C-alpha cells in the first residue's frame, strides 16, 4: 500500500515540483494511548488529549521523514479522576513543573511497503532517551469527508504507530515493577498537508 501511495504521491509531487510536505496533526482525530499491567491482574490504559505537532513526509524519500510531536501531560485521561490527579502530580509527570512531553525524530527507516520506523529523542521531565515508533501508513490522499466539510479539504495522511518504553527511564517509575515498568504506546493520527489557515 505504501508503495502505491508513494508512487501516486510522487507523480503528484513531480508535477507540482514539490519535494516534501509538512503535515499538521489534527488534534481532534489524533490519539496517544498508553497501556500498563496493573500488579499482574489486568491491563489498564489511558490517553493524552492535548497533542500537537508536524510530520515532514517526502513520498520519494521515506528516509527523510521527520516528526516533532508535543503532548500536554496535564491532558492525561484514564477515566479515574483520582488517578489522573496522581499522574499529573509531583510523584509522576509533575505537569505543572514540566508542561510538555516531546518526541523529536532523528532518523527514519522504511521497513516495508506500508511501514516505516521513526527513531528519535523522547523527553519527559527533562529525561531524554532514544525511542522508536513503528509506523503503519493507513491512508494518503484527499480526505473522504472533504466534500462535506471544509475542515477536511486538502491532502491527508493517516497513520498508526506503536512503541514500548520503560517508564522508570523517564522519572515516572513509582511502584515499578509491581505495576509494570514497561508501557506500550499506541498512536492513531490524521494529518493535513499544510495545516489550516489562521482564523
């Protein structure tokens, strides 16, 4: 699929003379979910609701792909208010003192016809470590809803990505390993080329 998407995009880009495109995350259709094991009993999950960022994508040169993504740690949502408050607090993300989680890619590798791997620096509470996102390209082209809503006009890409992290490396390791140190990330993101005009 990525090969087909890349070929179609390359033809469009060649016709327009473009080299790469900046895609802006749609915060209303981008989800960053995290999963952990709760003391060996069950798998639990939560998500962050405040997400922004851009992806530079060149269909003719996937290895030139780059990403710069920011997450507001205070936007954490688990469905349990008391847990949300604890996670925002000093013992975990300390969102007041550290108001941003950031991932900045440093390299990209095409791993298949529809997949790539983004390697970069993830910073949480001033702790920066290398992180890997395995990305699956799900869609590239005109948004199917563009004919109905102005918001969806233009060219879009849709991706899903996964990663695995040790939370203790980022200063949020309280109760590990009883509550698992390993945290799985799952990301679903829709991005529009060029973003949206300023209002």
